[in-house]
């Protein structure tokens, strides 16, 4: 399923002239298990992460994705849907996420939990979930900055359309969590937020920080 998804992510974008360029702070050893945390301004971010992650992975995403024609195929099989309005749903989702990590399966979690309603988009507050998971399981976190996907296709593209182009992603070096405790979750969250926010400023895009 992951192999199919990587091919689908590339071809579905390339067909309309959209390509992904990944800038690595250091090489990533994809034989290891990670939690990948990108910012989120476009549905293209999902396809890009499918292309980026070169091992078995699962996405954690909103429940509505399970009803999609394509996304539903994955969210009913390898991915983890979550209704953030329901504490029980969130509990079940994070329990399943823990099981995935224990099986050596990487997770892709967008820590904003949403795409900003503002245009140009804002970097929204990060949720604590992925950082607590990383610490509990001693899994490294990889921050990923999506720099300009919103310029190619913002959100679903309904309001501002889309255009061909190259989407730039900055893959930061993994953050080790082996020596952290749950008490450090907020600090880790703020560290990842700061890394992504700084990269957005460096790219000099019209991306505002909430």
C-alpha cells in the first residue's frame, strides 16, 4: 500500500505539472522509525509526504478523510482517522498510533491539525499529541517545512485555483527524544514549531506566523 501510495502521490501531481523538491539538512536513514511533523497549507502536503517517506508509514488525519474516494482507501487500511472533537476517538487513534510505532512503522502527523483559514496561510499552534508519542516511544521527530505549496494550491484549491510549479520542502535533521521525559513535551513542541517558523522566514515567502 505504501509503495502504491508513493507512486500515486508522484504521478497524480506530475500529471498536472506539480513536482516536489526536497532540501535535506542531513541525509535521512529511512530504515529507522520516525514521527514526521510537517506544517500544513495545502492538500499537496499529503502527496509530498507520500513521496518523501521511503519506508512503511501511516498518516494520522481527520475522520472525514476516511470518506474520500482515494484517501478513504488508505484510511480504511493503513492510516489512522481521528475525530478531534471526540476524546474517545482521539484515545483510540493514539493507541493505534502507539501500536504502529511499536511495529516499526513511521507516522506522518501534521501538528497543526488543520489548514489555516487565512490567506496567505498562518502557521497555527501545534498540538501536543505527536510530541508526547515521540517521547513515550523514544522515536526521533523529523520537522518538515512546506515552504510554498500554498502558492501552487492553497488548501483544496477551490478558492484560489492551482497552477503548475515546484513545491519546496525542507527536511530538517531528526530530533532525538531518547533522553526526554513527558515533562519535556511542551519544550519539544515549541522547538519543532520554532524550526519550521524560522525556515519559513528564511524562504522569504508571504507566510505569516500566528
